[in-house]
């Protein structure tokens, strides 16, 4: 049985009252993201790529699929906080596990443990998402970060799936590369940049709160497009049981109160 951990007592704040008209909104949004990702992938794997006339014309489609991949991970992240389906923890964790499997055969239990270590010890030597003092630049930290979540077993298994899809199911290699491989890799970079690097890197004046996190202020639509409002990162750490789509509301309450 998977159990959620809780933040340290000194980091807990009372969850503010937010409008939630339907207790099923979380699972509805999760199912919508999973369904749109799956339907989009199936369609794109059958797309006639030569008719587009080059990689740059495919780029908007690749970015679209990248956005959907990021949605899978954000849904799994909310499941780790028990907020995809609060009424039933088994269903909640199943959805989280499903999303990470679809995302890249990632282990939900492993990420759940590491994610709560991150919440308990943000931007410290005990934080599995933080650099080790040597890998502070963007891409070096990214590679260091990814090494903690990927294994040769995953890579080999995904390679086998790729080849089965290509040789047994006759899916063109370009379609698999452009719409399955590249979007998942770009999504990992997107999640790292907007969810770890920007909010948790040490500012010049040092950290100013116990979460060692800062909010990246953006217009609401741009905030959603960049990383499902994950730029409201200080708010997420203060109220870890608030779903991603309500983070802008929490931020606005901080600003105007």
C-alpha cells in the first residue's frame, strides 16, 4: 500500500479555502489529459510526415505533444500529493502510476519517495532534485538530475518497445522519433527548467523562505503553457495539497491580502 508522507510541521500551513464545485474535478482533469495525450499520440504516429516538407513545420506539433507529456507528469505529481482523487487513495495512486508509465516507464513509488524528500529538504544536500554543489549550471544540473531518475533498464525496455513498434507494427521511425521520443525528452527539460532550476536555484541574496523556492510571475495563460502553473512554486510548497490549476488563485490571495 502506498502512503503519502507529510511535510515537516514547521512547513505546514493551513490550506486556504478555495472554490471546488466538484469533488470529481481532479480525476476528470486527469482523465482528460491522459485521453488527449493518447489520442494525439495515436494520430501523430500515423501522420504522413513527408507532406509537411521539413522538421520546422513539424515543430509546433512536437511542442504540442511535449505539452501533453508534461501534463502526464504534472498529473502524476498531483497524485503524489493525493489530490487527483482524494476520495480513494488506490485510484489516486493508480492514476499517478499510469501517468508515469506512459510518460517513460518511471517508477511511481521511487518518485513518490524522492518527491517527498524534496519537500522535506528543499534545495539542500538531502534534496534528490538539487545539485551537489558542482553541477549548478542549467544543462550540467539537468544531466545530474536525470541520472537520478533514469536507469539502463528503462532505456533498454523503451528501446525494445521502439523497435517492436517500428518492425512489428510498422510505425515509421520518424513518427516514433518526432512524436514519442523527442517530446518526452523535451518535456523532461521543460519540467526541470520550470519546476526545479528556476524556482530552486539560489538567488544572489540567498534564500528568503523555508521552502527555498520562489515564484516565477507570468501572465496566467503563459504560466499554464510553460508548465501547468508550476511556476507558482513557493505557493506549491506552502500548500502542497492544492492542485496545479488552483495555484494561480493561491498566488493572487497572497498578493492582495
